[in-house]
């Protein structure tokens, strides 16, 4: 029996607790129920069509209902949906691992699978800590260094290395010891730096000083490379990532890059870290790895770290999940990697990046737009109360949310980060669709009641 939309809304509001969603706001709004998807669009129960400018929360890489991904998952489903990865293996995971390693500068890595980016962050941190314990049982290297404004997930280990107070401050007493170092953010620079270079140089000096002082206690460094997405798409100046990686290498501290949001051409290159010519010790992937179809993530660990775990039973890495390397998810990831190598995808990406760059510059002149930040095919538009002074709106006004609800009336779905409007579509979005998003945003801001 088909349930009416009215009952679905009633049941949802009565029984479901949605993530990152305020109870009262959800209870009082006419909620959106998605029924199906096709390409860059989603459709609600009434058949209304929406441009998915949020990429199903930053993971839909190649459009919804993609035939190549559908076929690959369907073929695997006819074989086996899941089998344990503890003590056995399967073909999709083996094939995917080879494909992932082939994407890297050399094959000196191993792949450890998990279900979400946050879980793979935990894996990376635990491996780095255990690495030093295995090398020296008396090691006191137990501190992780991370960047302010970084976001690495919502499990407690990932929250410990996160740097966004609104998400993390409630759980402060539950977290392990970390050191957070300054990250470049020229638009909101507390030192009032005049250029990106000046801001970057300050942060590099701060990082260098921390490592000089604490390197004998530090077991890992973790960063979001090139773009700090959840903080509002803060872009790092050229050379910053390479500089801190070089400092980490000097002290022989494992360097982790969290590419969960930035990987798979989101910032214009396959991986963001490639833009800075660095060679991380651990690369964390997630979100787009399956094209946005199924939960899967991985930590790709260099053999300098992994080789220390070889030997007696006590050297085992005791970590894993029931659905580790799920065959359906691995199959979706294989299809995704096959698709992104196609010439048509590269051409679409190039056209999209050019169109977004053009539209973002135009958006600087929109009402209330204080700053625009983008890299590749992702970006954020920060709205402010006063453009010359950069004065923000009162957060209680929830104006970013209001703008996104207005955009929904224009048939566009996205989600704000505070008062930063997010643009994070599939990499197959067309220049016309990008233009449509920005026309709708301009109208929404013209009608914004503050």
C-alpha cells in the first residue's frame, strides 16, 4: 500500500532524528522528500525537479542514477552482496585496491578500508600512534597536530583533530590531546594580514615553531589539503601545504592528508595534494570514491608505516568493521574510477571549472556577498551584513539557511555552512546549470529580508 505524502511527513517528524538538523526548524517546515534522481537532478514526491548543487552532501561525483555505476553494482549483487573481510577477501576489493594504488606516484602503499571518512581518520591516527609504539614501547609520541578550521569527521578521534568550535566544543572533555596550529584565512585573519602570502608565512612559522618544540611527542600531522571545506571553503595559498609537509619530513613525522571531500577531481586535479607536489604518508579517501552510491572509505598507508606491523601476533592492527570493503561498495568504486578516466569527463570538468570561476567573480557584486572562495569545481559564497567592514550577520538570524530555502523554490538544492552558501555539484555539471545556480542565488539575495 502506498503511503500518502502527508503520512510520510508525519512519520518522519515523529520518528526520525536527522543529522546536523535543529529539531524545531525541522518540525515547523514543509520538509522535502526525495523520490528519485537522474543526472544532476533530484525529484521530489510531486515530481518537482531540483538541481543538486550540494552533490548529495559532497559525494555524488558522476550524477544520480548513472548507468555505468548501476550496471556494475547490479552485476555484483547477483554474485554476493557482502562477505567478511576479516580472514577472507574478494575480487572487487582486490581490483579496487590495485586501481587506487595505480593512481599514486608509486606502488609503495597499502589500502585499509572503512565505511566513512571519519572512520578512516581514526584508522590513520591509530596506525601512526601504534607505529611509534611498535618501534619503541617506551615511546611517548602521542600528540596529533592539526590545523585550525579543519574538519575530519564526527567520531571522537576525528573530532579531537577537528578545528571548528560549533561542531566540536560540546565534546571537548571527551577528546584526546592535540595541538592545533594556525591555518591561512585571509578574509577573517585575526592578525589583519594584507596578502595571502603574508597570512601563509605566519602560519608556516607557527607550524615550524610547534614542531621544533614538540616533535618528540608528535605521532602524526593531519590536514585538509588545499581547501578546508566544512569551515566555509577556505582555500590555502599556493605553497602552504608543501611548506608544512617539508617541515614534517624534516622531523620524520607521518603526514596525513584528508582527501575525503577534496579527492577525485573536486579541486581540479585527481587529488588535491598533487597541486603541491607532496608525497603524504597516509591518504584518506571517502565520499566520492563510490560516485556517491554506497558508504566506503579508505586510508592508503605507505609501507614505511605498514611494514612495522609485520612480525608477531602482537603487532596486529586490531581494528575493523563488519562492512569493511563491502563488495557492492567496492564495485561502485571500480565503476567510478573507470568513468573518471574517460575523455568526456575530463572535458566536462574543464568546462565546468572555467564556468564556475567566471560566475564566482560575478557573484562578488551580489547583494550581501562579502567573499567568494573556490578551487576546481567547488566553492563557497560568504554573505555578510556589511561588505566593506566584513561584519557578519547575527548567527541567530540563520540567513544562510533562509537563502537555501529560497533557492529550493527555484528548483535548486544546497545546504549552507553558517552564512556560507555551498556549491558542490557533480563534476559533470554543465556551464548552463552553473549559470542557473548563480542567477537563482542573485535573485534570492536581492529578496533577502534581514
